[in-house]
C-alpha cells in the first residue's frame, strides 16, 4: 500500500523513525494519531496471520457480539508456533483445530463461539467468568448447550486443562442468565427432571412464544429484579400468560427472591406441579 501511494522506501523509513507510523503487527502499521483499539489489533493480527490463525477465546466471543468485557490484548490461535508475537497480542497454538471451528465474521477469521467457550476454559480458571461466557453466548444465539456438549466430548480428553470444570459448569447451563442457572441447579440438586430451556412450546400457528423452562405441559418463568415494570410490559406478560393457559399449559413464575431466598418453596411448588398437572412429561 505504501508503494502504491508513491512513498519511497527511504521516505517510509524516515516516517517510521520519526514515530509517525507505529507497527501493530508485522507489516501492519497505524498512524500515531490513530487510537490502538482492540478492533485495530484484531484486524492487524488477522492481516498478519491470514489463514494461519483465527481469533481465540474471549477475543473471538467479543468479536462475535457476545456481551463480555473486552480483553486487554487480542488473542489468536494458530496450528503453528510463531517466532515473533508483537506486543498487545497473544498467539496460542493447537494441534486439535478443524475447519468446523473457524468462521469468517466481519472480514476476520475467528473461532466459533462454541470452540471459543471451550478454549476460554483452558485459560480462565474462574468459574463465574466461564459461566458468564456460556450464558452470554447462548443469549446471543451464538451457540447452544447441545453444541457445547458435543464439541467438548470430542475435544475434552483426559488431562486437557479446564475440561473437568467446564463439564461441571455445563450441568446447569442452558438458560440465559445467572438466575436461570440457579433455577436449573435447584432442579438438579433436588432430583427433579431437567426442563427444556428457552424453547417455544408447540401451539397453534402464529402463536409461538419462547419460555424460560418447559416441563412437558408446565411452563416456568423466572424474572429478575429488573424485569418488566411498565404498563405495556405487564399487559404483554398477562396476554402471553393467558395464551399459554388457554393452550393447556400450567404457567408458574418465580422471582429472584423466590429462587435465592426461598429455594425449598420453589422446589416444592415445581414438584407438586409435575405430580398433579395432567400431561406433564
């Protein structure tokens, strides 16, 4: 690009020596007045690595639009070892890397969210951070619990870092929030069946609606303290609840206080519903 603009090699060397152009990745530069953002690092790293690499772990998830804190450095994964890695970037290597793990998003090769979550568990040891990444990725519709479980079964061999912790965390995954995870944990710990999560119950054409949890003909919704509070929201919720009940579903709703402070009541209420409501699977 420099040659195409008619800048001589000597002129380019003087501009670099003067600090007007700064290297971001090998052969990729930014003007000194251009902020060094994560996107700039990502695009420079992608241009440098090309088909030999893709975005890794939380860098990939953020690039895919998953609601996570932006990392301080751009992380990539490559099947080969790099002799030189510029400051502000990390390059991981992997021998277990397939084309199915990589997609092109916004012009950049990146790990899929499914692979990125699994990779994140190999470098992140805080369970809460991994939980948040899983839930945020599912909420963004970038992955799903069955996809994570299937890919982990092929990647997570004995001795692989983070495998045991990720398997444990996935036991209570499938919802889209910490509150939904708490509810799933309650069901598991008290021997109740695992519900279908974030599904649309079968209904008449044009009336499909997504619910938090479905146990056969029993619908359970959990709502946090920042739930629907306007008149329009409450009217929509009431209309939705009435539709489900008219279609033969038993609809129950629990709040944050119910799930966290009164778990025994929640468990007893669900257990009774599963025992008494006709048609429950």
